[in-house]
């Protein structure tokens, strides 16, 4: 199956700093979603951006989408230790509605 | 690689009946299985987390009496949609993680449920 890729694979920052994660994908998309996963837990949906949108905000989260470059970024502002988790992008693409997940960025926020 | 299967892939049932969906890890022991629901072209919604041999942990807003989850063995979890109604029509997806790598989830292909 096709997979998008996030970068960096791992990111370590201090509390209060901003964290930026990027995601690239290969197929055409209807929308792109970002999820968070705490260790050993299920994926939790954070934000969805549609293919005709360029930027979206939700609380401390800001997502951008560049369909010409097939890439998206997730910015977490004023990070907290509780933001420590893995972050995945997922794009909904293809006529079969298949799920395509990226490999994730492991974020560590140090207090 | 780790393979997760779901059965059935599609099911159509009448309103009021119960439907059971199976999720199996084919080549690894799944200590934890997750059940998700996905509406058309929308995000995955985590419904519950089940650990082998213990009761499932349901997410807020998910009716545990409506969506019965059983994780009786290290390779099988079942989701039963009881007294299904048309609004239960959706795409149900399971994922599994094993003891050797608890941070990686392997997803099943999903089950499309249509309740008439």
C-alpha cells in the first residue's frame, strides 16, 4: 500500500516551544487528517483539512496543505509536556476509500 | 509483516438485528486491539480499546451496550453491533498491536455495514 511520510521521524523540544511536523503524500486526496497517538493507545483525530483548503486552525494546532507539493504541515504552538506523543498524517484517497497512513513523527516535549 | 484481517468485509442487515464483526491478527499475538468507525470521507473515530482477557475501554460517547467488544484470545477480537439501526451504517476498522511492538498498530481492511 502507498504511504505518506512524516518528517522529522523524531522531534525533541522544550515546553513552550513550537513544534512543526511535515507530511508528504503521493496520491491525490479528498482530505488530509492528522492524528495523535499516545504510547500504546489508539489514534485520536486532531484535525482534518480538505483538499480545497490551505490552512486550518484548532486551538494550538495549525495545519497547512499544499496540494501542488503534496505536502502538509502540523504546527503545535506553545507545546506542553502533555503533547508528547506520536503524530500521524492520513490521507483519504482513491476510489476505494483506502486509508493511507504516514509513518509518524515522535514528539517529545521536555518540561 | 503483521497482517490483520476482518470478516465480513461487507454486511447488509435489517434494522433491529445484531451484527458481529471479527478482527484477527494472522501472524502475531495482538495484546491490544482497537476499534474505529469511519464515516464516508471523514476521519477515523476511536470507539474502544480492548486488551486480551479484560473488558474493553470505551471512548466517551460510545455506548458499550450497543457496541459489544470481546477480546477472548490473543488473535481475535469481535465487535457486535446490537439492535442495529440505519444510523449505525458505517465503515468499521480494527487495528492490533503486539507485545513485541506496542507502539505500532496494524490495521485491518475494514468492514462496511449497511443497516436497512
